[in-house]
C-alpha cells in the first residue's frame, strides 16, 4: 500500500471581490460578493514509502495548497486524502508526529534564540528521547557541520545556514514523510548543491519519503526519480523524470536586450526566425520581464550558435544571457502536448 | 506536557535575550510610579479616605495595577492576528501541539518574564522607596492564585479575539475595542469603587472585573474575612472555566474555516 494516497482531491477558496479605491473599500465592508477560486481541482496520485517526488508547477499552481492538505492544515473541499492510512485533517496532532515540513519562505525555528535551543524545544515537542536526539544531532553534524552555529541566534544566520537548520529540524523526530516547500529558494549554487546532497543522504539513510516542491528544475533533476507537474490545480504530468529531462535537457533560453525595442519587434523577430530556420523551427519567443526578450530553442533542432549568431546580426543587441529552460516554459510545453 | 514547558522556558529566555528592554521597563516603571504618587497625593490632600479607600490603599491599587497591566497584557490577539495574516500559523499547525495550549505556554513564559522584570521590582519599589505599608491578611495568601486566574481570564479573552482573525483576516477593530473595554471595565484605570453605584453593580457581573479588580482588592484590603475573599476567588474560577469552554468551542469552529494564503 502506498504511503500517500490522493484521489480526486480538490480545494476551493472563497475570496471577497475587492472594489477599487477608498469608496470601494468602504462598500466592501458590507459586500457579500464572493468568488470561488479552485486552487486544486480533482487531482489523484500515489506516493510510495522511500520515494523522492518532485512536485512542481508555476506560481499559484496549487502546490502549497496540496501540501497543506497533506499536512492536515487545510481541509479538502472534496476527494480522498490519506497519509499512512489516516486522514491528515482528522488526526492532525497524531499525524504531525510522522511528518516533517520545511517552508522555504519562513522558518519554524525560534528567531530570537540560539539555534540549539530550537532543536531542544522541538525535541520536547516531538517527544524525542535524549539518546535518539544525541544520535541524530551527531549524524546531522557529520552531514551538515552545524555545530559551529549552535550558539548563534537564528535571526543572524545566513539564508543558507538557516535552511540547513530548518531541514535538520524537520528530520529531528525521524518522520516517515518530509515535505520540502521550496528549500533552495534564493540560495546560491554551492549552498543549493549542499542542500541537495543532504536531502539525498537523509533519504538514503532513513528511507524517508520526500516530497519536494520547487521552481528550480536543477533540484528536481538532482533528487527525484519521479515528478508530478501541476498547473491551475490540475495534474499535467505524473511520471519518470527521465522523460522530462530527455525532452527539456536540450532546451536553452537566450535572453536578449534588443535596442530600440518597440511593439513590432517581437513579431518581426518571429518572422525573421521563421524565414531563416523554416516554419517548424520549434523556437518560442516571449517577453517575460521588462527589456528582456526570451528566445527558447531546442538545441537538437536548431543549434544555439546559429540562432544566437542570426539574431545578433539581424538586431542590435545590447546584452545577452543564456539560461536553462524555466519552469514556466516546461509547463507551457507540457500543455502543448510535449509529453503526451 | 514537556513540549509546552519547553515553550514556556523558551519564551522566558527570549525576554532575557533582550535584556536592555528588560532594564528599561524597570526604569519606565519607576517614572510612572513617581508621577502616580504625586497625582494621587494631591487628590488625597483634603481627605483621609475616598470611597472607603485610603491613600495607601489607592496607591497600592494604582501601582500594582500598572504592573499587572503589563503582566496580564498577553498580546495574543495581535500575535495571532499577525501570524494568521502572514501564514506563520502554518508552522504551528504542522507540529503535534494544541494551538491554544501552545499559545498559553508562550503567554505563561512572558508572564514569568514580566513577573521578574516588572511586578517584583514594583513591589520592592512600593515597599522601600514609597514606603507603602501592605496590610497583612488572608488576601495576601490568595493574591498569587487570584493573579494566575486573572491571567487565564485575560488570556482567553485575547485568544478569543485573535481567533476572529480566522474569519475576518483582521482583528484590529475587535482588538482595540476589547482593549478599551477591558481597561475601563476591569478597574485597571480607576478603582471600581470610584464608579457610580449603578454602573459598578453591572460591572461586577462581567468577566472584566475578575481581571484587575479582584486580585487588586486582595492586596489592598487583604484583612477581609475568608467568606468574602473565597467567593471572589470562586467567581474568578468560574470565569476561567466559562471562558476556557467558550474558546475551545470557538477554536474548533474557527480551525475549520482556516485558510492560509498562497498556493
């Protein structure tokens, strides 16, 4: 039997429609004008013990909402959800004992106290005995090298150090499943690598099931065998990561700053690329942030150097960056049937 | 249980971490007591007693009342409000703890902190600097117990208001209204004896008087008979039970509508 079983799960929120301006705010005081937002609508999947599963999707896809339902914080609007055979919402306190959670955006450590105090408090809260606690702390120490931080106040830690402490804290009571909600957000490459290796090690040593939500495809590639892609509350893909990396590994996005950018520039770029590389070039063009034009290419079909050379000669380009394909583009490609 | 004790200890430690705040609150208290001393001295210039209270008793009432004001203000309503808004509440709900008891533990930690930082120094100041004489009597024995119950009542009122945040996303209006009601109706600002009889008789039926009036009566007039003091304590206990039950019921409802932003 699977550790986590989710079937036709949905969660709707009721949100007040806010009106504009001061007078609108006053009228909102008596407003009953709600709209329903379907954060999660009818998802199903199973996760086995010991798996590391990447749960990915763009902002507002419903990732955190699903996690909050699995941890028993939110009550589903409909559907079945079971973790270790129990309904998380009904048995929140008992279920919390077998779960660990890291919210990358906030800490669960005691901000004003030295790091070690947080671990001690959690030890008491989760009723971890002294011997197990010492063993765990030694293990984390070898793995992460936290000892030097013990006497430091949590609020003075760097983001990377804090994240390592938060991850340690979430594993302290040896939970069966750990939810990592964007554990590498805002971290530099070397800290990311460290965090990935720690997660991998913990999963191997203890066979802890790990559910990882992230924006960073690198995290998923490094850690997961399986990924679930969700967007607008629906599952787009649930399967092996290999298929996804095989498909997107060859994709690169060229970010360009084109001089004298105007409304017609995107269209003329599109036309010129079609002219040069044929109608079936598979190149995506989008403007994701101000001043930057994104050209995403599949290197197996059109070599990066060719596209870059062509664009540079056709337009006056003041700056260029080359990045791996973004989560948003993966999701868009999946939408267009790339994995079907 | 051990977990909650650890939280009490942690909250106390947080108070100690900010030791300058600790020292300054003692300093601020000295200034307040000085001002109150001269104010009430001049009010009592022409009469020995006002409404049955001597200057000595009124000054104990006002002095300890201000210390208790800091002691009993848990800020749980604002804390909960903030934590619901920011979604921090999620980090509590992932732990195997009862939210109410967890918050209470935090409150007890700050209670102990302000006992050592404010209340004890105030009693020392009253005794040795302002030469106030504490009358001896059974009330002094009951005072700590009465104080604890006052704290529990205050906590549950605050927690109740904070839980409204699950429904409204903001408890600002409720919170400020509650603060004013508690401050005035509890006798924290002015002793209830100074209120008109008709109003006082209504106030004695509300839970607020059990927060300040009851424990302060125990110290200002401790030489009353047991059969006056014990019923006062029982009324407090009754309010603790009623408010605890009400908050638990409300909590079980409120947690159902909990929603945390972000997806």
